[in-house]
C-alpha cells in the first residue's frame, strides 16, 4: 500500500485552504436550534462544535463539580460538529472505494463536488473485508469522518495528512500496532474508536497532545498489559477514556508526569478500567501526585471506574478512600462500576464507596511487614493507616530484651507484653515510637532517657518488678503511663511522686497505685505528707518509745473489739485481690471460633457479629487476625480461649473440618 504525500509548502497551502473553507461558516452564519457554540480555547475544534442548551444542569449530574467546569465536562460529552445536525448534513459527501483490476491496491474514487464546500465521509459496508486503508486517502484533506470498522485492517499508517479529521472509527479490526505520533497532527480529531483490536502497547503521551480536540477515546477489548498515566490523565476536558476489558495489570509513569500544573488541576472526565487485571494500587508518585491532598482534589474532576478487577485491598487503598468515596457521590454511573475487594479474606466482598464511615472495614486495610523490612523474628508487623500506626507485635515471643531493630517507620506501636525482659535500654527507634506495651515482664530497671522521649506518649509497665522510679517519669502524664500497683522506697527526693499522682487523680485517669516504704513501713504515696517524705529527727526518746507502745495498745484494743469484723474485711479484700489478678489475665471479651474456609460464615462473623460486638464496647479475638504468625495452632486456640471472658462458635455445616475448631 502506498500513500500520496505532499511537500511542506503544499501542506501550508492545504491548511490555509481549510481555514478559508471553515471561515465561511462563521458564528454568525451557523445557528443550531436548542444549541450554542462551544467557545473553549483549550479545544482546537471548539469553533465548529455545538452543545445542547441543557448543559450543564439538565443533561447530566455534575453537582459536585466546580461551577466553572460543569459546562466543559457536559460539552465534552454532548457537543457535535455542525455538519452532524440535519440543517447542515447536506455538506457531507460519501466517498466510494474501489480495488484496481488485479485487486492489489485500494483507492478512493473521486466524486464530483456537490457544494462549494464539501466535507467528505468515508464508510465501507462491502462484502469484501478491507486489509488496509486506501492509498490515496491523503488527497482528501477535507475528510471529516472515517468509519472502517468490522474489517481486517492490520496496520494503522501515518495519517497525519488528514488535518480536518473529526471522527476515526477502526474498531473490530486486526490492528496490532499504532503510530501514536500521527495523532498529534490531528488537532481536530474528536472521536477515536480502536476497540476490539489486538493492540498490546501504547506509547506514553499518545493522547495528551495540545493543540487537540480528543474527547472520546475507546480502547476496549484490546491486549494492553500496562498503561501509562499520560494516556488517561490528559490535562484537558474530555468525556471518556475507555480501557475496559483489556489485560492491564500495571499503571506506569515513565515520563514522571504530574497531573497538577503549577499546583492547579486542568481538565478531567471518565476513565474506565473495568474488567482488567489490576490488583494493587499505585503510589501517589506513580499516579502523578505529589501528596494525597491532590488525590482528593482529583476526585472533583476525574471519575475512575475500577470495577471487576481482582483488587487486593490493603493499606495502599486506604490513602485513596476519601477520593473514591467522593467520586462515588459525584459522577453518574460510578456506583455501578465501583471497586470491590477480592483479597485478603477478611475484606473479600467489601465494596469501596458503600463502606463510607465503616471503621471496622478501614481497620482491616493493613500491609504486612516481613523480616526483610526489619520485622523482628517471632513478631507480627503491619501498617494500619486507619489508626495512623505501624504495629510491631512481639507478644509472648520469649524475649529477654528489646529487639535490636524494627521497621523503618514512624508512629510505631510496639507490643512486648508477656516476655522475660528484665532491663529496658534506650534504643534509637524508640524516638519513632508512640506506644509501647511492656506489661507482664520481669522489668527491674528502665533507662531514664526513655521517659524523656516526647513522641513516646503511651507506656505500659503493668505487672513488673520495678522498685525505683526516676524523676524523669514526671515528664509523662499519669494518664499515659501505667505502672499498676508498685512498691518503692520513698525518700525526700521522691516527694514529686505524690504531686505526680495527684495530677492523675485530678484528670480522673490515674492508672497507678504507689506504695511507699518509709522506715520499714508501707504507706500509700497519695496519703503521705511532706513530713513523711522528709521527716524531722527528734531527740525526745520518750516519744520514740511511747508512740509505738500506744499504737500497739490501740491496735490491740481495736482488734479485740472488732476482730470478727476485721477478719471479714480481710477476707473480702483477699477475694477482690484474687479477682483482680484473674481479670488481669483477660485480654479479650469474646473469642469467635469459626471455619475461615466458609465464606458465608466468615462474612457474617466479620461484617455482622464482629461489628455488633465492637459497637457494644467488646474486644473480640478472631483466629486468623489475632493469632501470632508461625505459632502452633492448638496452643494458640487454647491460650486465647483462656484469655477471653466468653467464646462464641459460628456453627456452620463444615465447622468440624476447620483448623480453628475448638
């Protein structure tokens, strides 16, 4: 196949001729009933396009889009060139194609002009399927429509010669490669349909050229495996870019494209990725964004349809939640094509956009962190953006000291409870930690520098063997540090402990009960006076002897008078102490036993039962969520049932086959 090409001087003449032709149809000469001329400077063909007067309010739902952008989005969808209206349809002339005598070449047969201004339309409905474009197509510089769909065309040659082209439909052909650079010369091309071909690659920036007019781009049912964001973040207003039913599994940004230009977003429209192989969400940088605030702004202009993809819903989804939920309210048709999670099991079936405000769903959007990324051995680490934390769970991991390294993230929430730690050393990663649980260890000594870390706001030291408190503890609020019940030796230097405890009582959040040992006596630190902490020595030996004798005498009389009552009170206190010790071993209110392989039972347990219990203030234990990774299954079931007040069995037909059965 050969094309007739012109020299640069000839092209300049043709462009000039085209301008002369369309100047004859000025704004004053063309009138379309119930339509107005679209005067949009960013669209090269705007002067020939006419929008219905129903734009933007009656034609579509654009209530969440800024007022200044509503007309642009509406006209991108509904605007048509004037020759497509009945009043001016006579300006169009259909071209006819023929083969030469030996059927080796296809060419356009030149018709006689009908009008002084003739706009050509090339369509083909013959029985013989075409395998190429006519070789003399470039001779028809005023060709506005080419529709050669349902043929066997294999290659799309350079058609930059068709300077006046408005519509190009080559759908349902056998095209494998396209010369995307040819589109950049077609500044009036508005409608492009390459659906149902075999295209496997698009060069970055194939459609975002300016000046240009592309507003309808259809690439459905091709063989694209990846797509660059420059081919759907176009930087101008369009109606749709449709990549549905391809094989796209990756979104790239090879040109480091930024959607925002000088911190301003220009353009937008519908972007359709339905029924592809997308499973993981790109990072903001891969999506052409500097920060997540730009993603929120993007949702006012772009509507992404991501339905029917095998989405893995983890923490990377959470950063886009606000934008996706906004788009589900804004663009028509979004809810029907929204995003449903396929994995992991705990969120399978959740639909983003229908889960607005569902904190239980948001909490399940986590990203596991492996030992490769510094998760300590025998620990379970994950990012949980809904609670703005990175969890390092080393519960009951048989440790005798703090781990040497942890994941390189801020807002660490470290759980080292129920281990064998005796000494807590200052480690640099504690400056990136916001909470640490060291309860139920054997801690005797803590580095005072730890209490001076401002970012470390919550410290749990409940049930340890601490005998000495450094004055640096004063820098932490009593509301955020828990020693529980401890006994310490109190001296005059420890007077601050009384003031510190009183501060916690005034805020109704004190989690500590400190007993002071003063001269072999044990007293509640809250009840001591300054003189108790700093006693004044007396030389009066009489009082040194008389006071203890009098005290013993009074105690003896009181005991003889109320000995039975005292025994009852002592027994009651002992019972309360035993109950406190038992309750301290309880970590969960309800243990939920279920067969995780039963999707219906799991969905009901997670979405209904678990949500109901948490809404009523109960803390639940679910095996696959709360078990330690790598632990022995039977031991973990036994241990967690003991740590729970009650247990519930989700009794499905296949429950006895479950690895988590009781």
